[in-house]
C-alpha cells in the first residue's frame, strides 16, 4: 500500500464516515476518540464532508458544553427496522442518523405463522413509508430481528423447533421478494447487542455481553466491537444452556434448557393459582407496581439467568453485561438477583466487580439494532470510497485487555 | 388489572327470538375487569345480537344480564351507559362534518350555567383521553373527514371513555382497516385492558382476535360452541366456528 498523502487522507475520511455511520451521530471530540485522529484532522475532514453534503453538523451540548454534532445527511435514505417478537411485531423507519421517523407496534397471536407475519411486515413497511410521505425506493435496507438463531449470510432461521412454524424460513429472502428492497436478518439478542454496542450502554466497550430476558432468554456476545455469530448464527443462545438435568423437554429437543425454566409457560405457571391467567406483559407491569408474587417470579428468573450468564462471562471476560428484554423493564427486581449471581464468581470480581447495567435503549434495543444492521449492511455512501479501517483501541480498552493475563 | 372473581358483566342463558327465528338460544358470556373476551362466529351466529342486548338496543326474551353479579335490566342505550357499559358499533356513528372534540362530546356537550359551550374544557378532556389511549391525531380540532379509518375507530373508542365505562364492547373494530390501522386499534384494545376495563371484542379476524384476547368464546347458530384460551390453535377455534368439532 502506498503511503501517499492522498490515500492516507482517503483512509482517514473513510474512518470518520465509518464512525459516524456506526454511531449515528458523534461530536467532533467523540470523533477524535473514535478514530484516533487528531482534532485538527477530524475538523478538516468534517469540513470536507459537509462540503460534499455527506454529513451535516448541528449544535448540541455534551456534559454541559456546547459541541458540534456530526450526523449523516438525510438525503442518504431511510432504513427500516423490524422486530419480530413472540407476541408483537414492531416496525420503524429511521434516517441515516438513527432518528426514528415513524414506528408502529402490532400485537401478534401466540405461535404466529411466518407467512402471515412476514406479509404484515411488508405491508407495515410500505404504509409507514407512505405515512411520512416518502417513497419505498428511498428505503436503502431493512433489518429484521428474529427470536431464533439466524444465519447472518442467508438470513434463514437455522435451529429447528426454537420458533414454532419458522423452521428453515428464509426470512430475508421472503421479505425481499415482497418489498423488493435489500433485507438483512439476524437473531434478536444479537441485534440488541449490536445496538447497545453501537449507540447504547456498551458504546465504550470492546468486549461486552448483551442478555435479553423475555419470552425466551438469549445473549449477544460482542468481541472486539463485533457481534459473534458462530456457526449458523447460534452463538449466544443461552436459552438452550442446560440448567436442570432432570427438567422438562425444551422445544429445541434437549432436556432442562434455561428456556424451560424462564420466560415460557413454565414461568407463568406458578402464578396461575394465585393470580389467574397472566401474560408476560402483565407479570412485568405488576412486578413494577409492587405485586410480591410477580416480583418473586421475576427475581427467581434473575437468579437462574444470572448463573448462566456468570458461566458465559467467566469464559468471555467482558467489560460489561447489559441486560435487556421485557423482564429487564422491572429494573432491579430482575437485575439485583442477576448481579448477585455474578458476584459469587471470584474471577468476575477482578480487578473490580463486573458491571451489570440495564439496556440504555430499554425495550427498543432490538429495534434499534435492526436499524443499525440495515444501515451498516448497505452502502449508503457510494462516493466515499470506504477502505476497511481497524477500529483503534481506546485507552480503557487497552488497560482492560491486561486484565485477563 | 385486578381480576376479581365476580364478572363485571355476565349473560346467563340469554334467549332472543325475532319472530320464528331464534337468534340466541341460552347464551352464556362473562367478562371480568382487565380481561379481553373475544366473541367469534360465522355470519348470523348471534354476535351482533349479543352486542345489541348488552348495549340496551334489544331486550332479551329470557335469561339474565348481570352487572357485578346483580341482575339488571338494560332497557335503553342510556341505561347501558349509566350501568357503565359502552358499545362501539361497526358503523361508528360519527359525524363527518364535525371535528374530533365535537364528535367525542356529541349529544352530551359540557355547558356553563348560562348554556354556553365549555369548549376549552371539552378540548382538555379530549386531549387527555386521546393521550391515555395513545391515539395519534393531528389535533383535537381536526375535522373527522380528514382522518383515516384507524383514527376514526380510535375516536369512536375515545368517545365511549367520556362516560367512564367499566365494560367496552367493540363490534368488528378492525374490519376494512389497513395493517397499520389495525395495529393501532389492537394497541388501543390492549390499553383498555391495561386500564382495568373489561373488553368484549367481536371480530371475524382470527389473527387479530388471538393477538389481544385473553379468552375466545365461539358462537354457532345462536349457541355457545366452545371457550378457548388465547393460546389455543387457529385450527381448533376454526373447527368450533364451522361446527367441525
């Protein structure tokens, strides 16, 4: 590679654009930190990019000081984010700065079918585009979060039995056929992890875990700033880690998976005698309102999930654990016993206790992740001449790296 | 969302005849606080007749209607309102030429002692109700004719809330709506449930019904033909509707 001035400037320009694209919007100071370039270089590059209308600059405040926020310009198109849940579907349209322009939630029946649901996804994307007065061809990409392992290359649900009626469904391909836009699918916990590491609570982390506790439990493993997928996208499927060797058979076919204890029907069953038939949403609302029975069930779930996360964290040694999903909306009801389970592992206390925080994006993490996936997967910036640039390590990351040795 | 054991509203062995035609033959139905009960069935199964009896439009020929476990007579729509039962019929009964607030207070406008309309107060209440339901309309003074089908349905639902009801009956609320509009209406149904109201949802659309209901009651030829939990399969419910089971 030639070391000429122009190719160096091109690489720096790409690094700045890449950082803005990854985080949606950054101040010039933050850009300096994210790219490792000098303040002067960042300032020059931002000026150039503003002149070519690739980015826009607006005033904002960071920790009480005035700052210049750099975002991608609106003319770069829209991204659609789709979150398919067990009982609801969420669709959002966002611009290149991750600003959500329109959003709609649709309650879904239990065990909903892939064909009907994907049909509705396509119609919702079209209707939302119309609602904000834009054209469908302005949508540069659609990201889809699916509550089952997905092969990120093909966008196909890989693990049989995990999501009833969705075995082997080529989510990305089916949707692409219906709306004729590029579609990218991934597992919901992986996308939650992507969102939290790009714009959320793990923004400053090199290695992090995102744990999603909802109708099922899943994890997204972020290593070196990238989400780990593993073979067939099944990495981080902690819902299918053995917790009870003599337990019930899981829908995946194994015995005693975490999912047979937390989140599913088995989780609601203990409340049936005292509380009648409740939905997961009811349990969360009531636990927040202080119902002791519902809080008990959520806390027990936190302890069980905590033990599984402790094993995973001991293997991976992340800088932070971010907890999301519907049960995380109960705050410390879930998080306190989960933290407690991690405290019991000696290695997770070195050099200081492992940080366990709620998702900064709250219940929107997966949806935002789907938007980030759509934006990162499509070439928004054809003229930028992107050269892959390794993300430099920030200071704290360099020091955290020494922790394991 | 407290789910008392006593139903807010119950029909016990209700019978309704139109001449020689038996529209309802001993129908039972219960709805509790914070519960969405769906009423499904083919055309002519008696769903709308049930709605009309509960709304006070029709009176049953036999059987009991109970509120809080006490037998009552719902002799007129006004009586239904007084008993805390509000119904939104399929035609919505809204006025195209009036705005959102005027529609919501149509026929029960707030007035000062001198007889002047208390416009600001009505706007305030409207705004508050739309907010509780998380309804998205441009303004409380937007003329109804400019609203979408889903927004109209929302205004019709909001209208029932002025009387602070405990049971809301929705007759085919998602018929002829687009997916985005259906999504809005179903979200409103969930809101009503979260507010602790009992909801009776009459619908043909099995996907919508299974998405928001706690219990699904099937009517067939004017008779109860099965009661299902929301997790029951589409096929099982369909079999009860068509009589295959």
